[in-house]
C-alpha cells in the first residue's frame, strides 16, 4: 500500500503477468514496449493529438488561456497562454479506486 512503483518495478510486474502466456517475453522486451508506448503518447501530445484507451484513460493536450493573478502585496503575475496535458481516468481506473476506497475506508461512499 502506498508503494511508489518506478519503471523497473512496472516492467517486472508486466513481465510476471505475461510470462505464462509468452515464456519468451523478457524484461528487456517489456521495457522496449513500455518505452515505445510512452513515446507514442509524447509524440501525439506534441502534435496536438489525443490518446484514447477505452475503459482506461484519455490523454490529451488542453489549451489554457492567459490569466492574470494577484499575488502578494498587489503584485500581478501573468501566466501566459499554454497547453497542458489532461489525463482523464476511465471506468477501469475509477473502479480500481473505488475498490481501494472500500478496502481502506470501508462502506459505500457513492
């Protein structure tokens, strides 16, 4: 619980999950696929495209207009117009969070 899993850990978990179906699958191959997956997402965002993985997530660039904020002692800060990455969780990830809520907090928190 509350473990921070970095890329090598993700690669190991993926390899462990698919080694029964494909015994030739190596951690290096999984690392290559994972790297390629994130390269595809990065390139898509840089080109203004969205990635939609039904049931899991939507990753897309989102335009943010310029805003002026008031900071300390009346000093104004300008945040220029820019794009940000928006990640929207799909039903599979929302269900996983719901299961964690029920396991850790208990009850039905809908």
